[in-house]
C-alpha cells in the first residue's frame, strides 16, 4: 500500500532551503575552480565520482538495477541529454557569469512544459501557462538586452548566456524523456545512474576532443570543488531530494525549487563580485515569474 504523502512541515522547509542553497552554489563552485580545472573536466569527473557513489549506495541497499533491460535505450538518450546540459553549462561558464547561468539554466520547467504539451495529451498547456511561457521568454529577451547594452560581465558573455538557455532546454528534454518512457517507473537510482555514467563518458570525450583534458591541476580549490559537486550535490542532495519526494507532497516540495536561481544570483554577486545590473535583474524576475506560473498553474483539462 503506498505511503500517504505528508504536508510540508519544518523539517521539509529547512531541508529544501538548504538544498536550494547548495544547488545555487554549484555554478559558483565550477567558476571558482575553473583556473585550475577546466569546467568540462569538473563536470565529467564529478559525474564519474557520483556514479560510483550511486552504484555503491544501490548495492548497499540491495536495490536491483537492470541497466541492460527495457530502460536501456531511453536511459542512453537521457544520459546523452544530461551530458549536453552540462557541456553547455561548462562551456557557458567560460564566458558568462555564474549568476547569469543560474537564471538561464533554470528555464528548464518552461521547456519541459512545452515538450510535454506536444507529446502527452493530459499535459496540454492551459492559457495561463502559455502566458507564463511568454513572460519567461520576455524575461530572457530583456536579460539578453542587458548584454547588448554593454552590461555583459565579459567578452563573449552573450554566447555564454545562450548556452545557459540551451542547457535549460536540454534539462527540460531530459525530463520529457524520463516522463514518456519506462524510466518513469524505474528506481530513481537507476535513472540517475544512466545519466551519470553516460554523462561521464561523453563529457570526458568532449574534454579530450577540445583539448581541455590537459587543463588539470589538482589544487586544494579544485579538489574542494570536485568533492562538493560529486559528494554533496550529485549524490547526497539528490538522495535527500528523492527522500523528500517519497515523504511529502511533490507539488508543495517543488515550489521551493524556485529559490535555487535566487541563491545562485546571490552567491555570484556576494562571493564572486559579479555585477547585478538593473536590466538583468528585471529580466531575471520576469523569467522567475514566468517559470512560477508555468509550474504552478494546472494543465488544460478535457
């Protein structure tokens, strides 16, 4: 008999605030360690480390993982999209700021909603959700406009911003693949393991092909970033997220995730000294407003 989900309590609230803060710190960690370890190598190595941890955890829990079974093909596709997402993140962070990446990456719910609208009849967008999508894309245009007006943090930042949007689209596509395949019924550890393993292999190959595999200098900063991303983000935080989804109402828990880009922008400004221009701040607020409407408004019925 399935366990009845609980309403949000102090434990769930405190844990979600902590998780959103950690997720918002992820882009900052990659940016800080970039001089010692190329971003693409960071995300490749952290994926390999996390894959080993997830596999070990599943074995310890005696949870069967049928990686070569019916879920193999969608698993490989989800893994390829996962690799594309973090390839775009890694390359984007070479030219744009961590705060910009935090906003553009979390446009993923918009792309998820669009993908499901055209592939799942029960997930058709309502008029309110379409309005939210228009607001989100208007926010992206305003944020890009800040770069065109000279507010970009570095040369080539517009390309980095565009890669951030592409990363959000890849993340949204990954969600659609999981939702529309047997992965939706697979153990979470199996779905995560597909993404981490395929991501590790493809990202490592991409680093080699672009000549970034040689940019490896394991300084204390590089180790701290790798361990933070591999142990805390891709392993511990995701397990905590899955635990919350099993214990509490998913729709209520998901609302808290909108704090993540706010933490990302705040950490970028406070820890890296990144500029926060009025134009970008206005665009970011429009993006967050649009995402909130898309995610919280129900799909069209009938």
